[in-house]
C-alpha cells in the first residue's frame, strides 16, 4: 500500500489499481436570486477586528455600476477592480499580494472575488500567497502549497468555468500555464446568485457555457471516470443541453447554467479534463487567447477524440449563430508552434485521462501541430 499526496493507492486484483483522492469541497455555499445581499452577514462573523479588512477583487466591468454599491465594504475594507481582458498571470498575483500588504494596517480578514473565472482564480491565488512566501510561480503544480490560505469567498458573475468550486487556480507564469493545484485553493464560501449573470454578452455566455460543456465531455469520456465524477458530470451535461438546446426563459437559463457550472467543476475535481484543455493551454500561453474561447477553438477540431461531443457542439453553435474566429494560428512560425506544443504536452494528467497511460504512443508534436494549424 502506498500513501502519497493524500491519495491512497491499492491493488484490488492483479492489473487493477484504484486511487482514493481525499479532495476538499467548498464547505459553505448559498444559492438563489438576490443571495448576494447575504454577503454582509456572512463576512461579519469572519471579521477579525476593524483594522483587519476584507479585500474585494471585483471585475472592472462593474466599476461605476449598481453592484458596487451593494458590496458590504466597511471599516478599512478595500475594493480593487480587476481587468479580465487577459488571462490571470503569476506576476499579477504577486503585484496584488504586495498591494494588499502595503495598503492594509493588519493582515486581512479575507479575500472576496466577484467576477468571472479570471477573478475567481486571482482571488484564490492571492488568498494562498498572503500566507506563503515567494512568487506564486513557484507553486504552479500539484500540492506544492505548504500553508493554508486566508479565508476567501468566491462570487461568480459568469457561469461555466467551474472556478468557483475547483481546487485549482490556473495562471500564466513566466515559463508555463499551469494551475496552483492544492487542497488550500478551494474557496471557504461561495455565493451563487444567478441574477449577477444578467447582461453577460452572447459570445461570452457561449464561450464560458461551452467551457462547462467541454469539461463534461472530457470527464465523461476519460479514463479517470468513476461513479463520483460521473454523477456530477452527467447532471452538468444534461443541464447544458437544456440551456443551449431547449427554449428556456432567461431566468431559468441563468439558474440552470449556474448549476451546470457547479456540477461541471465538481465532475473534474475527482477526475480530470482532456485534449481540448491541454491544447487550449498552449493557445493561452503563447497568444493570450482566453480560456473559454480557446477551448471552443480547439474542440471544434477534435472529432477523432470526442465525435459525439463535437457534433453536439456544432449543433449548439449553429443554433445560437456563433461564429468562431479564424486564422488565429495562420502566421505562426515553427518556433511558436513548438512553444504551444511543449506547453500542451506538459499537461500529462490531462492526456492520461483522455487516452490512458500509453498516450505518448499516439500523441506526437506533428499531430498537435496539425490541429493548431486548423485554428
């Protein structure tokens, strides 16, 4: 019997290996229209004292909007507006951590992220780094964080990424795009208010919703599939089909996509994503393509791996008249292709989930380049 990284490995009979992963879940969650207004009372019980502020990281799309006036900032609390135009970076995390330290009289009571996947990931990373030394780039990988994060709350305003529930904060570092995957990453509290997703643009709604859809396809077709991940993945997949293929009311659609995002994130907590995400990381690292769009750009060319999923994706895209950008990789040099390929191939758990332990026999640099050249 081997015990490593909180994963128990046993052999049930020759040739079969079972792993039990002791992953954390979000311990507290509130859901429902208007539930954002419960935030003040939630935070009050977590305040250390009046000089220990809460730091609110807020998507700058809300700057000057009604939502900001509803943020329960009191005492020395600090609101920092965050641009989500680019993928979150380790350098950005380090700057935010230093700003919090410089602007706070006392160590903060906690971090609250209000926004999409970018803000969710930054909030998780800042909460970790306020209690851990060095640059956040040092912690990109699996189970490298040594000390617990400070109290942190996630409030998604876009549904689909699953960042509100995952133990990962995906960051672009100086050498790679890779998550801080840690038991200390998971939010202590999540507030799911579907009304906060009102007004999201159609394209962004599609890209983040398809991120959830692709999570489900990759999880349900992966070698890591188990009853736990399957139960969440199947529910998220059914909700995605309802949202994107049925004619729901806007209110019902917002509710169900928020639940799909939650269940989709849970489905990969105990399994893994696959080919689309691995290739998307290469696009994001080299070209700065945002995560949801990157997954869509890749997934449309993955019939070999996910034929039924790609067919349904194309049906959804046609129904909602979404036209994906073309020619993203048209003028790249061989060196630039090699950079993307190197990043994609470094996502070993994703490839193993998609194709098994022998994935290197079928996945070659030439094959990945041929996919990138179609984008």
